[in-house]
C-alpha cells in the first residue's frame, strides 16, 4: 500500500512547473501547484488503486494536484457527509471542485441532497460544487429519472443571477448537461433557459444564451 510520500513522489515525477502560469491564466489557483496533467493523474491513480486512507492524507497536503488525485483513489463507499463538507469547504479552484465532484462526490447517494444544500450557500466554490454536481449526475447517473433532473430546474433558475464567473459557468454547465440526457429533458432545459433569459440580470442572459446556443444545435 502506497504512502502519501510515495504518491507525492509520483506526482513530482510528472510535474510541469512551467505549465503553472498558463493554468493560472485559465483561473486555476497556482499556489503549491505542480502542473500535473489530469491524464497523468489518472495514470498514477490507476497504479495506486482504491485507498481511502491515502485519499484523506493526500487531501491534507493542500496541493491541488494531490487533492485531485485524492478524488481519483478514494472509495465512494467510504465517503461520509462529514468528509464531503470538509472537502467542499477547502475548494479554492474550479478544477479541483469539478474533478472532485466528477470523480467522487457524484458517486455517493448523498450527492442529490448536497445539490440543494450547497446551492443555498454563499461561498463561491461551494455553490459551484452544487451546479457541478448537477452536471456530473446528468452525465454519469444513467438510471436516474427525468423527474429527478427536472427537480433541479428551480435550483438552476435560482442560481442564474449569480454574477460570479465560476458560478455562472457552472449553472450553464448544469443546465446544458441535463438537456443532453434525452429529447424530453432537452425541451425542458430549453424552456428553462428561455425563462432565465427573461430575467433582468446580465449573468442570467449570458447563461440563457450559452445554453440555448448549444442545445439548439442538438435539435
């Protein structure tokens, strides 16, 4: 079983410090970042296997690359609400937020409830996590009903006036992914986007335009 030092050494072997400035230009927090690509993180995660203890230790390093790796090696069956709350409070970069939601959080039955809870929180990356979870559930949960996703539309409408860049982009992502599930949800997502477009809000109009442009191409 690998130690956290072993995992960090593996990350260091794939590090690209020269990429960090470019990543920062895309809004990724540069602090303590190694510049490891997601492809290389997945390669490392595959070699390490599932290890809940290692995931917790990697998270505590505070290194963004290590935190993303933590989400890849963790065992969703051992994920607790306490851990989800602790990790979401630490989010300070959109890529860490999205990767954790995509690799780990959306595999927990707790994810559906956390969407509603986190969407009401004020912290930018906690709120982003709510909408990232909607997008990831729409992408990965093949067994969920249309009704389950339609229940997210009021939450999406409520978040559409948030002008913070990382939130509004996640709201758009959430609505687009729900609309991509099937023809019925596509129509419902477009109706929701048009309602959002009528709001007296610049972020809402941007979201509506972004969603309508992409979903109408799929018609």
